[in-house]
C-alpha cells in the first residue's frame, strides 16, 4: 500500500506535535513553563537597557513578541514558538518533496523532531524564529528567488546578530561564480538590517545591530566569564565600576585589551570553543541543555543531529556550485565563527540547524556519497565523548532558575525544594545563598536570612544586588546604622538602586 507524499508529511507532523506535547508537560516538572527566565526577559521585554545607547539586544524577538502579544500569556507564547519550530521542516519538505525516497523523509523527520528544535521551541528566545527564517531563505534560493532569500536572511539577522557574518563569509564562496547573486542577496538583506543600524548610529551606538556584541566578545576571552551564570556573581564581574566609558564601549575596550594582551592564548581558547560547537548536546551557559534533554528523554533523538551535522558537512563538498549550497555553507560557517569569536551555545547551533539538514537532504544516499559523512560523524562523536569543554553551564542552574521564579511568585515551599535540589546536584555560588536568604526571611526567620546574605557577600562582595538585599535584611533585623551603610554601598556600586533604597537612605538624612 502506497501513501501519498502529503499523507506521509502530515503523519510526520502529527508525530512531532505528539512529542512536543509530551516534552512540554515533562519539562514543566523541572522548569515551570509559566515563568520567564534569564535571557527570555532581556530578549522579549525590551531591546533597550538603561545606560546603553541604541538597541542593547537584536530587536527581532521584541518586535515578534509585541506583534503576537506573546506576553499576554507565557504558556500561550511557548505554544506559539513550539508550533513555529515545525516550520523549518515544512520548508525542507517544500524544497525536496518532489524527490521521492526514504532519505528525504528521514531528513524531514530528523529536523522536525530535533531535540534542539523541541527544547528551544519552548523558549521566548530568537533561536527558533531565526531558524525558521533561515529555512525559508534556503527554500527561496532553491526556487531561484534570491532577493526574497536575502530579505528573509536580513530579518533573521535582526533576531541573531551574529548572522551578520553570513554575507562576508558568503562572498568567499560565491565570488568566482555567483557575484551578481551575492550582490542581490546582500542588498536585500541590507534592506532589513540598515534601518536598525541607522537608528543605532543616530543614538550614538555605532554601526551595530545591537550593543551587546562588545559584551559577548569580552565574555569569549575568559573562561571565568563563560562559566559564571547570570546572577549576582556575574553582576559583579560585568560591573563597569568607575570607568569613564559607558554601556557597550567599556566591554569592547575590555575585550580588545584581553585579546591584545595575549593573542595566542585567545586563539587557543577560540579553538577550544570551536570544538565546543561540535560537541553534542553542547554547552548551554545560561541553560542546562544536556541535563534537560536527559530529564525529558529528548536525548534519545540526538543521533538525528549527529546525522544532520555529518551528512551536512559531506554535502558541502559535493561538486555542485549552486548558490543555495554556498549560502547554506555560509550559515554553518557563521555558526562556527560565532563559537570561535564569542562562545558556543546549543541554541546558537539550533539557529543554523536547517542549513545542515538542507545540505543533508541534497546528498544522494548511496555509498559513494554517504561515505564522506563517516569521517565527520566519527570526529563529532569523539569530540562529544572525549573532549572536555571548559565553558559548560553550572550544574544545578535549572533548579536555581525555577527556585527564583517560584520565590517571586510567593510559592515558598516549592522554591525551597528546588534550592535543595540545586545544592544536592552540586550548585555552589552566591545566588544559592542569596535566594535562600530571601526565602528564610520571608518564611519568618530574618536572623537566619541575614546570615545567608553574608555568605553570599563572601563570594561576591562587589555585587550591588547583594548589598541591597543585605541592607534590607539588616533593617528588618533592627540594625539600622549598618543597614544605611549597606544601602550606600549598594548605590555606590549601582546608582540605579537609589530609588529602591530611598526609604532607608532618607531615614539616614533624618537622623
């Protein structure tokens, strides 16, 4: 009995939706899905940050969030992003669906049930929207619609600014045979990108998509920065102190200083970060990607990603000078360059995953062509199993994020359970003591809470948030003079805290 191509594709879609529903309920046990976490706030709430000129983050996710009213309901928004994660497979089907054969359907299935597409499809982050735009850009190129492909790629850049490397990398691949197409592709990408660059120029931020590029470049120069998750310890590290430079400028200066101090060490670190790009499941930094994949059982789908990367690399070397293949290769190289210059992240790789699958689908599944994928597959497997990447996320981070959300929501008992889990899984750091200090204080034991804040300050003594919390705790414990001094210390470190601490500071004036 033969099935029609649309029927097979619909069956694959239904299978993928079923896996997403199951994973959605599963992940809620480890990270409550109704709350926003870390980068989700900074990407979806606003592209602007106080003290930073222009866009602090690429504005694509913010505009997408506003257009679809995603913040009206966090669960609704996660469902929308999850459905969006199906679109790259649709683009792959439209691009190669005319070719009959099991291989094409395997590629479509592999992309639609990619553990990264599923996991990052639950997050209000730019990864999945950018991946969808890249997939349809490649589809447009397959149909010889270069201008449309360039414009879609330009919109993708507004979600993930590192994709700005693509036109420059693409020139090296297309200079000899496709220069006119490169000019057309790049020109229409610029139509989407230039308005943002002009706005940043007029604001004094420079010719950039977002001002966090300097900070990310600086993060990629030091393992300590990469292994410190967002929170009070990281706040201390990124403090601008008494620097005369403001916003992104100070981080760019730090990055240039760090690189120029030891360029060979920076190149060596870049090589190790590049290896991190090829590890599976890969680092998460702000998100325990590997741990969550294991807990939700999505880890069993990881061989599909290995297949995509190895067959995709083999597809790069096929003797085919098609422009779409050049663009797909440029997308992959941009991901590698991002890992080398900035830092690797599983969600960064998720962005360019459709490019791997498009190249994989173009490979004819015969021994003569598929044997080229053996060496990449073996190499990636060895890297994943034997190479240790120094910038992995801190164990227990997921539980810390969940505990913080539950604490803010007033669910103290549940927050305490997550803090205990974080500690049992080996999490150590100022954020653990900071959250516990707030938790026990709210639970009616302010004296014990004060001790926890002191432990946190012992780890991150220059964190303005910790000094603010310590000041409030001292006040609750009737140590008013000490509280005033702590409030002044917090404001010295971060003047933006003055308003929050005004009641304590005004009391000092009235003494």
